C-alpha cells in the first residue's frame, strides 16, 4: 500500500470511512491488495447489517458473499460521492431485498 493511501489531509489521520473509501478507489483502479483491505475493513459491518435486515443468522454468510460479488462488479462505477461503507451497505440492502423477493 502506498503512503498516499494512508493520508487524507496533511497533518491528520484518515478516519475509518476515509481509509475504507481510499481502499475502494484503489481497488477500482486495479489494486487487488486494496480490495482485500476493503473487504477486511468492512466484512463485519456487512455481515451484521445483512443478519439484522434478514433476521437469518445462518444465511448471513451467503448474503455477505453476494454483497461483495455485486460490489466487485459495481466497483468500476464507484465515484466516492458517499463513503465506500455507505455505498457497500446500500448494495447489501438490495441483496437482502432481492432475497426476500425471490
């Protein structure tokens, strides 16, 4: 990881959301290590979110996996208009909604 990914503003430490967004942007640009860091930084939040929305602790793993598959597909269009975490949880919400519809 390059030092530029670790700084958001001179003299400040990036927030968790800023760092996660930087990893998503780097992953969008082809950095596989950044995608791995992005997943590690967000997987617990995604799992808890889909488990809560679905009420299915046993199916939360599958919903989480589907969320990351969709995120990987959508990553080229990620423009950081919101944090990557917000973007990812919106994808997770749609994954759960689609599961209920099927």
